[in-house]
C-alpha cells in the first residue's frame, strides 16, 4: 500500500487515534514480491456505494500487497476479515502506528483500464492482498469512495482472475 492508502487513513481518522499494530513489521518477510515469477493476477473490481450504485475501478490504482503478519493485522482492522471486503471513506477507515515506509514500498502497482480491468504479470508464487483504491473528490472537495480488497493465493504458472463486485 502506498502513500494513497496512508492518505486514505490519515484523512479519515480524525476522531480516533491510530490503531497500534502489535505484529512487528519485517521487510524480509515480504521482499519476495520484488522477485520475478511466471504467474499472473488479472480481473476487475467495483465498489458498492449504496444499494443501487457501484463504481468501477477504471482509472483508479490497484496494488498487490504481500500477505504477512503485519499486513494481516492491518487488513483485519480495515476490512474486518482477511479474505475480502470493502471500506468506504464515509466510514472513517483507521490509520496505523507504526506505519513503516517500507510497508508501502514493497508492493506492486497498476491501474484499472477504461473497462475496469487490471493485470499483474511475472509474479512470484505467494499470497497477496489485491487492493483497489476507488477514491475521488466529491462536489465539496472531500474524498469519497473507498477501497476494495481480495486475498489471492498464487501458484507457479497460474493465472488467477479476480472479480470483485
């Protein structure tokens, strides 16, 4: 997760203080994400804004975050589970301490195209959180939208298709 996610949590957590992450961050546990592999993750995502309205990920950022002890704890605090979910800006997502810079750098980044499709290629085997940042400024200039997450397990020579609706 990047500065975008840090901003997401910083802007939205005005009332409550940051969540204390108890699991230590260990960069060595997730450096494998920098390796080349022969697998891929592709698909699309939509954020459920209300009962009738969804917003696609077209033009918005998507990141692959390696699954590890520290990321598991953060994801659980944001989404309420470690498999899939969404958080809306209006629901005041938390920010965290400690919030190591390396945690936000050891990710893979892309964007969804105009058809709400994304793709990551040459990935190493591992478990990932695929996180879509569907965030924009509303008429009042306030961040709106939110983030959508799905956990994915990737094997060698595998193409996993993720559809988050």
